[in-house]
């Protein structure tokens, strides 16, 4: 396993970059799109975001988790090590946020866009705020997990 460690670490870092960076880009673009674009454009865009989730975000998140587990086991570390626990806790919390609150917020935004809601109207504004808030919290959780992995606090 020791010989594989550098390759696992490389895959782990690439997957994390895709997951966290992609999430940040989607959050910014979605907020901008929902605020400025006509409802039909927003609906088409959100359809593409929904398509990307299962083929991009889910695999990169899963690869991050699997390679992380393999590196901990291969390096003989304990899952109780504070920085390991913080990293895994962040990943698991992000899974929960993404699968529940973020999914629901995106679904609501999509439904409003599909209905032709006014981008400046109260329902779309509230839905956009909710999506941006949950996305921001999720990204902060992931950044915290990355910080724990990199800084390795005791």
C-alpha cells in the first residue's frame, strides 16, 4: 500500500479540487443566473446543473472519500486522529447538506424557473437566497475539511 500512497494522494487532491472548485463555480453561476436571466434560461441552466451532479460531483466526492479512507488505512493512521476526524466529518456533513438541504433548494429554484417566475420577484429571490446560503455553508464545510487535511491540527 505504501507504494500506492503517492498515487492515492494525487487522486485524492484532484477529486477534491473538482468537488470543491466545481461546487464554488456552480454556486456563483446559479446565484447570478437566477438573479438576472429570464426564467426559461434559468430553467435550462438548472437542468444542466442537475445533469452534472450525478456524473461529476457524486463521483468526485466518492473518489475523495475512498482515497481518503485508503490513505488513512495505508499510512496506519487512526480515524480518531483529530485532523482525520475533522476531514471525514466535513466530508460526511457535506454529503448530508448536499443530499438534503442543497438538493431541496435547487429543486425549488428549478420549479420556480420552470413556472416562469419573475427573476426579481419575491419567490425567486427567496429561493435564490436559500440556495446561495446553503451552498455557502456547504462550501465552508468543505474548505474547513480541506484546511484540516492540509494543516493537520493536533
